[in-house]
């Protein structure tokens, strides 16, 4: 089940990439004798292990040669950066102003709702007092009757002929 192991050699190509090479059939190659039996297999390992970490840097994180402060490229980058900073600060100020405006609107709405609560509470109190007064007056005006109708009071004993 296991393949016969082939002798492996490690070398670095002209790009600085580590390459593991294994012996292959030399008869089919027109390369020099020393390289003819080798097959290049690219590796993900950097040629210089001192750079370490094993992670490749994103292009934006790679160190770029410092641009000359008098160059056109440097001036354009600074100008773009200054505009981006100005735009960011304006957005931040606008967001703060919008938030403050929203806070003020909510405070005003809260004051209106609290005033409405007070008004409705007073109205409820007045209506409750009226109801209790009316119920008390009804209870005082009703006298128990000894008739056959039972104990249900009949405050309006006028005729009920459709009126």
C-alpha cells in the first residue's frame, strides 16, 4: 500500500522559493545530468526561515520604500489622505449633530406625553368622582319595595311604551 520512497533533495530556485525535488526518470529529460533526474515541486515555505511566522503579509501591510516627500506620488497620496480625513471628520460631526437632534426631539415628545398623562389622570379622577357621586345618589334614592318584583330597584317607574 505504501509507495517506495524516493530520495528527496531541497534546493532554492532563482526566485528564492524553497523547492523539494525528487528523483524522476532521467531518460526523458534533455536537462544537464545533475538536474535531469529532479522534478521541481513548489513549496509554501519561504526560502528564508528567519522571516518566520508562516503567514504571508497582505499587500497593504508590506513595507514599501519610502516615497520622496517632494515626489508627485507622495503629494497625491497626502492629498487623498487629507480629503479622506476631512470627509471622515465631517461624517462624525454630522452623526453627532443628528444624534443630538434626535435626543432633543425625544425629550420634547417625552414632555408632551407626561403632560398628557397628567391631564388624563385628572380627567380620570374627575370622572371617577362623578361616577361615585352618581352611584351614591342612586343608592340613597332607591327604597326597597315590598311588591312582587323582588329586590331589584326601579328608579324610573314611568311607562315603557316605546320611550
